[in-house]
């Protein structure tokens, strides 16, 4: 009998409740209530010796005749399960239930007692712990949404940084680390982590293989990431337990309009509740202990870690580049081109083929895909002459028949210029040579329409792979730089003075009428002159 139940029975008895009412309220039998009252009454009147009830004899049970069989099976198979034991006993005439066998097996083979977890404390600035927790918040304006709570906690002072985010990817995790470092005024020497992919890629011979990108981030700030053993949350108990405190103190009993409003309330709660409470373990306020710990934290570098991500995206027929399901407009003349896109914490920046900036947008939330950020200046302008000249320039890049197809398309189709603009979007899917060949075939058969070109490409071409797209765009970007001012080869007469200088220094030089690798020979008295076709310039003859 649980001691708390015994205490409740006596307390209700002293309040005057009947034994029937007590049994109903506590979900026990009236005999149990009567026995507890009698024992406690006897202990009060007769002394402490009468308080302990006499052990009752174990009643004979249906498994008693099979004790020898059970002991024999357990001796041969120590890991025998209750289900297999029940099946074996039924073959020997046992008619009882499976729970009966399970309870007997628990008595004969009790579960091993767990080793106690020893709480340890760390020195100031020595250790931090980081983790995520997932919640579904019913926002009053945005509706129910699944969010992630990022937590970074200093082991000595117990002061922590909390922030709700939309995902647990690499960029979000690193950005939240930067915010935590700024909030706490420094970095702990070691940080404990779970084995999620942002930090740990896998294991080899029971040793964690850390993500190289995350290691580069940790190296920039000088701390050491430490992956905890799998399925052992006690290692990070200091950061695991505060999640329950945040649930009961921060989230419980409050309503939040949006994710930004939730983070505003979280920042207020950290400053006015969590940081100024007396911690149950340290018996001090986290804010006070952090003031003493701050001097031991690693200082922040002068330059923060460069986190901006650069990707390549095709410009769709609508003049948009995509990132996390949202569209961002670029000038429409870049339709069909592959452009570099730089994503920061707040912005999306698009660059042209020569790496000049062509568009800049505010980053849309990834949790609400399908949104578009369109700037009016990126759309086709009312100046129809400028629009048509731009299309003629783009079609002339597709070969000699590109301009001819455009002329026929405008002549035959009522909305020929609009179809020409949408046709450039095919360059995002097919190779430029395939599109040019499709235009040539369309001109040959007089099929001047966007639909005809799409049918030709679907029948004769295959979509281009991403690596080939990147190689083509890089080659197209470098060709003007390499061919604008080529360096011609220099004649051999320009190097004749080197031979004369060598002869004046006492070196014997012989030349022939046929230039080549054997046109000059030197004796062992001096260094060889620079070769006329060498690639090293003045340093090609430097001693190595």
C-alpha cells in the first residue's frame, strides 16, 4: 500500500467521511480502508510495534504446479520472454492467462535497477548546452502552426537564450547561435549537442563525424562541439529540464497572435521572469551568476561568421526566381537565364551574369509558401519599342534563325510578342542548342507558335541536367573576359638580348635555325636562360 494513500485515508477519516465514501473517492476497497484505519488506530493506542502489519501468507496460485518447469526454462534460456513462457506452459496443460505468467516472470526476474544519475557542475564559461523542442501553437491570427524552440543555456549560471523558429536547418541553427552569443555576451568553451544532422553527419567506430560546415563555424568562434551519446538525455539535463519550465511558465495560459508576437513575449519573459528567479539548484538568480561567469566566456570576434548562402536559380517565364516555395521578381529580360541568388537572414539578392546586382527583396517566411515579392520596375515597361528590341536581342542569341522565327511569330500570331517572351522560359528546361534546333525546325515547316516549339522539344530533346547548366553559365560568363584582350605570342627576336647577356657573362651559347627545345645549350658555368615559351616570366629561371 502506498504511504500517500494511507495518509489520505486517515485524513479523510478525521474529517468524518464514511469508509464507503473514502473507498469511492480513492478507488480502493472498503476492506482496505477498514484495515488501514484499524492498523493506525492500534499503532496510536498500543505503540509502534503494532503499526507494522503481519505479512500474509501468499495464496496458492494456478502457476504453483509449474514452478519447476519455469525454473528449468529460465535456467536454460535466461532471456526467455513472457509470451514464449506462456506458450510453453500451455503446451504442458496450463490454462491461465498471459498476464498471470507475465507477473510471475516479473517476480522471478525483476528488471535491473537503474544507476543513479550524478549531477555535476561545470566551471564558469566551461560548458553550454543546446537543444530544440517542437510545439504546435494555436496562433490567433496565423492559425495552428508547428514551431521549434531553440535553447542555448550556460551550464554554470543557468542563464539561457530562447527563440522560436520555423525549422531546424543549418542556416537557422547557426543564426540562432549568433543571437545567443550576442545575448549572453560571449561563447562557452564547449557546447553539448544531440546527434542531429546539422552537427553530426554520422558515426564511424562509435566516434561522431561532425558536419564540416558546423566545424568551420565553431572554429570561427573558438568553441568545441561535443556530441552526446545517443538515447541518453541525462547528459544534457540542464537544457532538457528548462523546456518543461518554459511550457508551464511561458506558454501556459497565454495567447499569441503570430510567431513574431510569440518571440516578443519570450524575450520579455526571459528578462523579467526566467533570469530573475531563484534557481532551484544553484539557489541564486541566473542573472547574478551570469555576471560572474561573463568574464570567463570566450570573446566574440570582430567579424561575425559569414552565413549568407549562394545558390543558382533559373528565371521562370513569369520573371521569378524561387526560394523555399516563394517567388522573387527579377527584370524580365533575364527570363530563361540561370542567375546567382544570395540569401541572408533578411534579404534575397539576385545577381546578373557579370555578378552585378539586379534585384533585392525582403526574405519571405518559408512557413507560408506560395507568396510572391514582385517589384513593378521588373515588369515589362509600357515602352513597347524597348520591350521588342530586348526580345529581338535575346532571340538573336539563339542562332541565325532565331530572329527569323521571331519575325514569323509576330507576323502569324496575334499575341506574338507575348508568346516570344514566354518562349524564353524554355531555356530553363532545355539546352540552348536544343531550343535553337527547335526554332530552326519550326521555321522550316512554318510552325510559328509557342505550342509548336514545345511539341518539337518534347519529342526531340531531353531536359538538361543541373551540372551542365552551371557549366554553360560559367563558360558564358568567362568567355568575354578571356577573349576581349587576348595576349599574342611574342617573337623569338624579343628574347635575343638574353642570349647576348649570357654570352657576355662567359656562357657559351649556340643557336640553330629551327626553334625548339634544343635551340639553346649552356655549359655548366652558369644558370640556363629563361625559355622563350616559358610560362613563369622573370621567375621561371629561379632556383627551386
